[in-house]
C-alpha cells in the first residue's frame, strides 16, 4: 500500500519538476474556414539532465475544440529525442488547420509515457504560452451585397418613419396613457432584462451567444407585430402607436442597455465595447429620419405614399434580412443546438406572456392586452442582426447572428398556435381598419 502511494506521488511530481516554457508567435492566428496557417513555437528552459530517458518524454499540442481547429498530425507530437542534448531550447513551425467558425485554444504539454500523464509549461498563465486560433468566413461579394442592402432598407424604413411622424403620437400618449405605458415598461425595460437573464441561464459558458440574445432583446419591436395584431383581433391603432414609440425610443434605449448590462457581457467575452460604432449606428439613422420629416414638411403627397408603404417595408425588411442571412450564411444551421432553439422560443414567448399578464392586471380590455403582448414579444431581429454584423469583430459577428435568426424563426410559433385555436373555435378576428393603413402613425 505504501509503495502504491509513493508511485502515485511520483506520477505527479516527475513532469511538474520540469520548469520548461512555451511561446507561440504570433499568439493569435486568424484563418478562413477550410484553410491552414503556420505559427512558430519556441520551447525554452529545457533541462536535459531532468529529461533523461528521452524516449519516454514528448511535447504534445492539442486543441480544446477539435471541430473548429486542430494541429496538423505531423506537428502534434514533438519527441524529446529530436532535440539536441546540448540545446536548451527548440524552435519549429507548427501548422494549424481551420475547420469551422469559432475560436479554439491550442496548448502544448509535456507528456510522460511511462505514467501517461502530462504537465503544462511553467509560463502557462502568461500570454503567448497558448495559441488562440480564430476561424472566420472568407469575405464574399454576396456578403457586401447583403450588408449594403440592409443599410439601404434600414435607411428607407426610417425615412418612412420620419414622413409618418405626427404630433398625434404625443396626443395618443396623453389620451391613452395606460396601454403605451405598460408597453414602454415591458418592452424597453422588461425585454432587455429578460434577454440578459435568459442568456446567462441558457448560455452560461458562451458570452458570444449571450451577446446575440441580448442584442435581440434590446432591439425595438418589429413591424410584423402590426400584421399579427390585426390577424389575431388586437387593437391595430394601439399597435401602430407602440411600434412608433419603440422605434424612436430605440435611439436612447439601445445605447443605454449596450453600455450598461451589455458591457458586462462584452467583458466576459473579452471584447471591447464598440462605443463609437453603436453611437454611429444610432446617429446614422437620425439622418434618414430628418429626411422623412423634410418630405413631410415640403412634399406632403410623397409623404402620404411613404406612409402607405411603411408597413410593407417594415415587414419586408425583417423577411429580407432573415431569409438573406440564412441563404448567404447557411453555416448558421450547423450552429443550431437545443439551447439556441430554447432561447429563440423563450425570449418572444415569455415576452408575450409577461406583457399580457401585466396588461390584464391593469384591467386592459382583451384587444388592447393582445396588442401589448404581441408588440412586446416581437423584436426587430433585422436590427439585431445588422447591429451584430456591423459592430462586432470576427468571428463573433458571425457566431452571434445565429441567435436573432433563431428568435425570428421561433417568434411566430405561439402566435400561429393562437390563430389556429381561434379558427378551430370559430373566433372572428378584427380586420385592419381602412384608416389605419393610411393614417400617420398614432
């Protein structure tokens, strides 16, 4: 028994006593998918007096995510007997093979064959002792076309908002304050907090996915909410009013949440908060907004046409971004997991439920409660995708896109269930009032 204890102690002490060091140059390597690249590995402070019986020692390189990036098999093992006895260091080229989108950490350890255990270098806690391999997508022409199209459509949408803006927005808040006030709390306060909590709970070890869900939660409500409100028999006028409030309020709410709770996620992800890009994004939308206001002031007939196009452009923007994002980035489905599916359903589903419950507790009629619930639960996933793709570095920009796409896919599911239930029960839904299609946003 005593001999066995000494043997176990020896197994842990032999490799640990070797104070060698490792250093990768560069310490971070970015590669497109399905390609390879080289880095230089320096092994130093090699003590050959301690490395006796060299056939039993070898340095081994390993990736913590082999489905993302690996070391070429020929470079994965460096036998100690290949290092001259008189040399205190060894330098060689290591080839890294990139497989799929994401980040992998390549480390080197000293392996002792007799006992089958390994030990890290003495400088394991220092930068450069391991290699961060970032696997990204190659930029294609279609990616630039996608981004340019989104910018154009977002600009057109906010020109339409400017053309549709009317003082009746303020009048609606004054004359009907309860419904819009409930929505302001549930959408601009509740959804960001909910998305943050869900992200931490569902993706505890993935700050990138937390960021994707959080950016979806702080986005304004989506234009599809008006259509679903009409289909399910909600108050369409209240829905249009809340859509307007949400989109204009986003100029202040999105930067606020990004620079507060969002900063915590950025810190966990090891990414610097892109203050300038977020501010530039919000400021950039003000320009088309003022263009719309100018059209309303000097070209009222054109403004009326733009108002009529507001709803189809809003819905079309969401559909276009999601469909185009899926077609041009089919890799998204390889990233789908049960966690992403749950997050995609939980964010809008809980948003519907919490907002509806709040509206009923505050004695809102069924049509208003339904409109508030739908408006709260439906996020503008197009805005989230655009914000993620234009503010985050690669590969985080591509990785996080999967979350708003999942939310966009899952969002209609509960509403479709309600619609089928109404049809089976013979419930008649309200039609969109003719004035609602042509009036300015109220």
